[in-house]
C-alpha cells in the first residue's frame, strides 16, 4: 500500500506528464483552472493533497478524465523500476 506522500507524488507526476505531453505550461494550466501557478507546482511535486474539485478542474483543462489522472499504476511501476 502506498503512503500518502507516495500517492500525492504519483498523482502529481501523472498531472505533470499529461500537461507536458500537451505542451502546456504550468502557468497556462493555472490560468485555465483559476489557481496560482505555485499551487500547480505544489500539486505536481506531490507536496499537497489535491482536492476532488481541483482534480476535476485540472482534468477538464487537460482534456482528460479524472480516471486518467488517478490511474497511477504506470507511474508507480516506472518509479519502482528506477
């Protein structure tokens, strides 16, 4: 079972990877979801527990489902393989 810290980090990694794959900056994502860029940075670094409401807003801005973001098995496996 993942610790809270590991879970937050893996969700943050998923958000960052999806955002970067679309060529979107943290600043643009922050604007799209009406958040400060520092909050996006903290979420992507796994330093905060993103709320369901903000997770939904981030998913909408990235054009993905919430399921796409919380499907962390891929990142968990890749992190363990490093």
